[in-house]
C-alpha cells in the first residue's frame, strides 16, 4: 500500500492490540491502523455529505426505488 509516511506514538497497550489484530486478520499493522482511523473518521465525512445533500428524503427514496426496479428488470431479462 503506497501512501504518505506518518509517525504516530501509541501507548503500549494500544500497540499490542494493533499487533494482535494484524496477526489475527493477516493484515499489516499499517492496514489495521488505517482501517481504525477510517472507521473513526467515516461517520463525520458522511455527516458532512448529508449536510450538503440537495435531495429531500422523498426524492432520494424515489431514485432508490427506480434503481432497484431497474436492476430487477435487468436481472429478469437475462
């Protein structure tokens, strides 16, 4: 995984958890830390996106229903 090197200091107990999780899941320690950060930050990103959303709930639901119906029609055609 290419990226920007960042140095962080973790408490010993957190570092141990990262190592154990990496070992348990077959991920690198970098991947474990990156996933944890993404899970922490993702909700705030979604909140910002919702704040900028221009569709009403009804409009969004209508689009979702239309897409589901379209996908079902494609699946049934094949």
